[in-house]
C-alpha cells in the first residue's frame, strides 16, 4: 500500500509542477497534496508542523497568483479585459503548436483584450506588457514553490526510502 501511495503522491508532485504553468491547476496546492499523501504512508513519519507550514505557503501562493497579474496590469494602466485576455492567450498559447506559445499567447491575449476595451494602441501595448510581466512573475513564483516541494518530497523519500524499498 505504501508504494501505491508514493506513486500517487509522485503523480501529484508532477501535476503540481505542470500546474505552475496551467491556469486551471493550482500548482503549489497540488504539490502539497502530494506531500500530504506521502505522509499517509507508514514509512514517512507524520509531521503536522511541516504539513501546516507548507499548506499555508501553498495557500498564500495561490492567493498571490490572482493578485500579482492584477498588480502588473494596473501598474501599466490595464483593465480587466487585459487580464482576461492574458488567461485566454495562455490557453491558446498552450494549445497552439507554435514554439513559445506559452510566452507569446498571454502577451497577445492581453493586447487584444485591451484593444477590445477600446484602449488606444499605445495604452493597450503598455497594459499588455504589464499583464505579461505579472503573469511571468506569478508563474515563476508558483514554479519555484512547486520545485521546492518536489525537492522536499524527494528528500523525505530519500531519508525514509530504505524502509519502503
């Protein structure tokens, strides 16, 4: 049963890293679920302090994921249309078979969103850049936290792996 739980936890860890880039999956929270599942094994001792601290961090990052792009958009004069355009552009960029779609999709989505909001092209370009910077910043933070959680997962597994395998 422990090996099954470790495999499921590892899948959640991988999904957490992938979720750092996808707007539909909360990356650090998904990674945290992997850590939680790992602690349900008989091999890894349950450490509630560790789980609570990592959960609080994951929730804070999840909340910041909504705040940071808005700050970037507002700082550069953007609107809700730019933020919505960024999310749609990200999804299109992920699905489009073009290199760099995940990077250029949010930018063009924000630009189109701002132009639909009847902004002039200079304001729309500036807001698109701000929205894009906010997206990159929040994605980078989520990715770093998911990688740290993956490292913690591997360390816990490494320390207690001899009893498992």
